[in-house]
């Protein structure tokens, strides 16, 4: 939950635009925003956001992230 979205995009070799769209956030929101913060702002559990991120990674790489 501490990971920043932009770190996930770069580190996971994930298209940032696709990740933004899946999480329904803007490019400006990506800079320095953690999964926990996104979950809080959306009123969702962290697990929901993590699942969305994992789904994007899996779709782009064809396998679930470790």
C-alpha cells in the first residue's frame, strides 16, 4: 500500500496511461501518490486497488505479478 503509482508503472514496465485508466486517476495524480492514498480518496479498501494494479500488470505481461 505504500508504493507510489509512478514507481509501479516504471518498475513493473507498465504503460502509465493504462494504469491511470484502470485506476481512474489523472497523470498529475500519479506523481508521488501511494496505493493507500488512492484507496482512501476513492473510499475503497487497499486490496481493491492492489487487485486493479495486478490485473493491469497481468494484462500487459501475460502473467500474474509476484
